[in-house]
């Protein structure tokens, strides 16, 4: 289906090239799934992309948990993401001052050279967003920052005035692709969407077809409910990579998320 029709208001409100790129990618794969590829080896990540690539729209990584990481090996991950038509999203959760963040975007892992999206906290102030973009510009590339406005984990502190300030400052900055919202609590997401409006993305971890508590304080909500409450991408990790058939699981999350988007927009 045509991306503009599927996304409705979100497509007409969102003009940054990277947001349009995500929405077009999602429309091609009929999926709002961002796979959290939390496997500890390069081969594990690559296998997963081969297996489920056609059912997802983005690949989320934690580059520093890959035990056998090498620059060449990671270039293969980037190539696999390109071949499968995926945005590559490093969930680095930067939190330092702007200049250090810029250097951390380079550093050992060279995140600025391959990431399309990164996460950042706004705890240190808005210059962190400039730090990320300066690093992408250093490499002649462009990217988008997802600011953490909420989290999925039990007892987190991203609520109330702090969360409101993240949205307030984030909306004022063109480099902010969108916000992380709590996929496990639809009413929190509805509240976040009402504060964010239509012109930015909300991506949501804490989503699983098996709703309930996960390991070490993780909490899970239903993918359809998250999308109906305003999520634009469901971040799913163990629901896919720990499934007996990751491909079948990814297809089920794709179907749940895409049909919920069409229900939301009336397309
Ligand atoms: N993640 C969360 N919650 C958050 C944020 C990021 O779970 O609030 I910000 C990450 C952690 C993990 C993935 O990489 O999203 C979720 O994986 P599971 O679906 O396996 O819980």
C-alpha cells in the first residue's frame, strides 16, 4: 500500500527525510517492527537479519554487547540491513555533554559511520542532539535522534515534569526524529502522543504478544494496543529472537502492527 495513505496524518505532518524513509520502508514490508537483535555474536545478529529481514522495518542493536565485534564484521551487518531494506538503529542511550557525545559517536565502534538512528537521554541538555548530528556530518551522513521520554522498565524515573521537558525541548529541535515511549502501558502512550502531536515519531519497546512481566523489571504490552495508542514502531526483542521460529514470530508481529496502523488511520 502507498505509504501516504497507510500513515495518514503522520505522513503529511512529518517532513524530515529520515522519517519519510522509515514510513516508506514500513509500508514496503507491511510491518512496524523494529527488531531488537540482542544476540552476543556477529553471526547471531547476521542469522537473525537473514531469517526475519523481510518481516521487519528496522534493526536495533547494542553494539557493545557483541562479544566478537570487529569493524569488518559490522560492515556485514550494515550490508545485510541494506539488503533487507532496514534502518539501522543503535540504542546507545547517550547521556553526556554534546562534545563528548560527538566523540562517542566516533570512538571504537564508529557509530556515526553506520547508524541511521540513535537513542539519547536529554538529562544533560539539548546540545546532546547537536553532538549526534555533528558526528553524522563529520562522516558525511545524516541520522535521527530518538529521545527517551518514557521507558518500559519498572520503577524508571522518566515521568512527570522530566518527561514533559523532554518532549518540550525535543519538539523544538529539528534533529529529533522522535521519542521513545513505554510500549507496555497504552494509557501512558496516549498521554505521550497527546503531548508530542503528529509531527514526530514515537517508538516503543516493552512489547510482546505475551503481555506481562519480563526478566529483570521489563514489562510487556500488546503490539496492537501500543499502535492504536500512538506507537509508530514496536521494538520487539525476545518475542522474536527467542521464539522457536523467529520468522513466524516476526511475521505475527508484522501483521499485528500493520493491521493496527491501518485501523488507526482508517486506511
Ligand atoms: N529497551 C527497552 N526498554 C526501554 C528502552 C530500550 O526494553 O525503555 I529506551 C530495549 C532493551 C532491549 C529491547 O534491547 O529494547 C527490548 O527487548 P525485549 O523485547 O527482549 O524485552
